[in-house]
C-alpha cells in the first residue's frame, strides 16, 4: 500500500520511537526488489503458507521492508515482489497516531461481526502504481499470525493500520484492492496506472 496525502509519513519517527534512530531499522540489511504489477499471476492466487522460520525468511522480510520503503509504501505483501509466501510487512499509524512497524507471517484476518462500521477513504497499491480511489473497509481489524522468528503475534488496528491489515491480507489471498471495486472503476484505475 503506498503512502498518500492523508496517510502518515512512513519515514517520520515519533518521539516514542527515538530509540530506533540509533538501532538498525527494518530493511537496513535488505535489498529493494522490483514491485510486481497487476496482471502478474503471482498477485492473483492465494500464497503458500510459510513452513520454515529460518534465515531465508529473515532475509525475505529484510528485502520486503527495503522494497516497501524504496517504493514509499506503508505495507507490502511478499507476492508484490514475486514471492509466493504468506508474509507481509507494514509501517503505518492507527487512527490515534500510534505507529506500528511489523512483519506478519501466515496472517489470519479478524474483522468484527456484521454489521460492522465501515470507513471510506483513499486507497492505492504499489502494484497498481499512481491512482488512489475511495474504497470501503472495516473501521477496525486485527490479524493473528507469527513474527519471523515463529512467535505468535496479534495486531489490532484502526484508521490506516486497519486498512493496511485488510489490504495486505487480501494480497496474500490473491485479491488486489481494485478487484473489490465496481468493474467500471477498476477499468479506469488500471488504465490510469498504465496496466490496461
């Protein structure tokens, strides 16, 4: 998911994160890889669950953070760099301005039961470069999964973080956000991105 005028600046570091200024940051040891665009088969099928929590996974996560930051994103799924694995990374804020930087392996999305409160706001995608459009999403969301070391994690979010959790989990299920839009809007968005 790319940054936009309404999303937090992923490069900013709130005062509570000042300790991170001197420590290695996610992606510092990684290599930015090219972003895969809409239409590539890896984006349109469910990704394989991760079975090994090893050095190769740690390296992939580093490359994912490096790729996300290089593309000015706030979230990135593994299939967006051509890797068929259920992993995403993110660096974004919730509705209260609390920043979350995380990698989630084998995430399971948890939404409130219907009827759920929806938020409609600009959404874009690094795999559909350029355009943003109003996209409805649940106002709150959570994911449960594992960190790259295999430890259980749960992330709950509102605002941009909620949108990002839903957007990135969609990617791992083979759905790009434009697939959720009406056909006419999807066609326009893909045309604006130079993909149709």
